[in-house]
C-alpha cells in the first residue's frame, strides 16, 4: 500500500468524522444529539431536535452527501484504482459512524453512503444501478412502509447486492460490503439502555439490526431522552 493511499485513507477518516448535524444542533438549540432522542448524531435526530428548519437541515444534508466526493475525485486524479476508491469510501463512512472528534459516537452513515453511490458512476463510468436501488428502497421504506430505519438498512444492503448482481468490479463491490458491515456493527455495538434492560439478547440484537433501536416501541424509544438545551441567559444570571 502506497504512502499516498495511506495518507488519503487517513484524511478520509478525519473528514468523515466531521459531524455537521451535531454542530448544528449545538449551535441552533444547545442540544447534544448524543444525549437526545435516539442519541444518533445524524440528520433524523437533528430533525427531532430542531424541527423542520430548512436553513439547518439542507446544509447538513449536502455536507454529509458530499463529504466523500473531494477525496474520491482526488484518488481518481492521483491514478489510484478501484481498490483505493473503495478504501477511501469505507474510511469516510467509518469516520462518520465513529468520529474521533466526538469520542467515536456518530451516526449511521446513510447520507454518506448514498453520496458515495451517487458519485461513483461519475468517477468510474459505470451505470448507477446501486444508487437507483438504494434510493428506491429508502423512499419506499420511509414514505410507504413508514419505517425509515428498516428502509435505510435495506437500502445500504442493496448497494452491495446490486453492485454484485450487475457485475461491477470486485473491488467496488467489496467496498459496498464494507459500508454494509460498518452500518451493521454501528447498529449492534452500542451500550444497552435502561429501557431495554429486560429485553433478551436475541431480541435486542434483532431490534437493533432491523429498527436501529433496542425495543420495538418507537414512541417509547424516542421519549426516553429529553432535549438538554443550554439557556445562556440563565447561565449568565
């Protein structure tokens, strides 16, 4: 592995670790997303913390979608191959899921993963079948089935499955598999909360894998944490 690739992968992890949703919630509402709602530092929890404020949500969405693009284009410009592109892509998602700046407490990498699937055809010249499948499943899961975590999980899985099914280069398919594994591990490996203390381990893991929460009751899961808003006036008084 070349020094250039090692440096680029390390930079990809550091860029992936930048978490605009966390920063936006802190600045706009004084809310620490790691202690609010689902405790996910992604766009969905930001929406719960700040409401439907497009001035906050849109920049965060754009940043998370595009955070891998400069690095992937740089890898292409440097003449690195598909294996290097895959390594850079996975490093960005790992950084998003386990950001060093937030003590490795991150999001789930959905927007970053879709952003990678969006730019890969432009870089490689391949048809965007994985992206089409992922977007379709996200829409169906979120707006038809009304189960966003399940839709997101299946969409990320579809990136790998469709890449393999249409015969994309093995290195790129392996990269999508790495993204799937990063999502699965991020969902499964997290501290158990009091609300799921009586949930048996098989059910706990199944709930996390499919619904990204410890229990089936979504309302109870979201209500277990309350926003912790910093009131500057009270502190100054």
